[in-house]
C-alpha cells in the first residue's frame, strides 16, 4: 500500500474543499505540516482563527516551498496564474493536483508551467455543499464520495499511487477518466443541473404575476432544492461555464430538445408518453439512492453538491 503521510501538504485556496481537506488531513494525521495560502488576508486570518493549518501566507513561495503535495483549490479560471506563481518554488518529486470540476481547461492552463521532475495529476472530488469559505468545511465531506483522477500520459506510477492513497485516506472512492470524458460526464451530472437551477430561480424572480414574497413564502421542496444550487459561488460557476463551454453547450442543446418534446406531450395531452418519461426518471432516482449518493451532509441538513470556492 502506498504511503499516505506527507511531510508537508500545501493547500492553495481555503474555501469549502480546501478547509475540509485541512480538517481531514489533521484528523487522520496525513501530514506533518499543513501550509495554507490564499490571496485574501481576511480569509487567511479566518483560517488561522479556525486553526486549520500550521503555516499561513498570502505568498505562493512561502507555502509551496518544500511541499510534497500541493492541492490547488481555486476557481478554474485562476489555474494558469496559480501554476505560473508556484512553478519556480516546486521541489523535484512533488505532486501537484487540483480539485476543479473541469479538467481539459485546467490541464491546458497548468501543465505548460509545471517543471520537469514535478508530478502533475489533475483531480476532482465530487463533493460539496452550497456553502463556501473556511468555516464551511468539515472532515467528513469526502466520506463515500467519488474522486475522479485524470492522469496524463506518462504519469509516474508511484506518484499516482500516493495521490490515490491520499484521497482514499480522506474517505473517497477513486475512479480514473480521460479528461475530455470527465468534462462531458460532469456537464450532464453537475454543470447542467446548476445552470437549470440558476435559470429557474431567475425565472421565478422575474415573473410579473408572482411577487418575490410569494416565491419565498410558498416554496415547495422542489423549488427549495433548486435554490440550494442557485446559492452556489458565482465566481466558480462563471469559470466553469467559460472553461467547459463546448460540453455544456452540447448538453444544453440536448436538454432544449428534450424540453421541447415534453412541451409537445403536455400540449397534445399525451399522457402515456408523460407517464413513461416520469417512470424512467423515477428509476434513475432510485438507483442514485441505492448507490448511496443521496446521503445527508453532517450539520448542514440535506445539501445539494456544488463543489468548492476560494471565498
């Protein structure tokens, strides 16, 4: 079994994912030193107050220097600038990974700046809530959740084994994917639902015949679930849309076609067609529950996944 203990782990970004990692690393003794970096002094002070790490800095060099594992947890649009800033401070043999929900764009942004002898292994833990910031994290966030790794051609097997063992120690199940396939899968299971939720809440807000107070007062459970997603970090989701554009546009086009079919079925009173659709989708929901992907998040009630933020 690969070694899961590191001398120093550097966390770049200390939002929901970063702060959850800090907590589980501490809880399971996965590192001698936890070093935390974020550009916001206020956020860094909050992390220090919560005692999430051993070292704190707004300087990339201070945090990354001598680190064995560097985990980048920032909005995907910032990946290139982070890679440039950490490049000259990375020691040979270090592992650099990320947690972004798009992989092709992150690879294109980061890989050119990673120096020879440093192992870059992109990753994406499928875990989160709509909350953000250092206070939002909790050590159990990754328990029973999937972490997808998208190793590049020629990835060092030992580095791969160490990173896999690390995520398993955090409680994650591991899957491997080609980065382009990852982006298509996430476009349908994560990015499209997020955009639909933003759109539905926006539609409700803009309806002239319904007041905002009525939307809030009479929200049924379905609409409340949409608002959980719509409460997610705007910066992160703006970047996701811009950096997984092709896959998202493809899924939106397919969704629009299916929505048009649904409109026709309702308009022409095709009850059998509606019943068949609802039956099929109900079975998918049951499979999700049976697979354990609808487990409540501790302390926050029933949350809808929306990944991470560096806020």
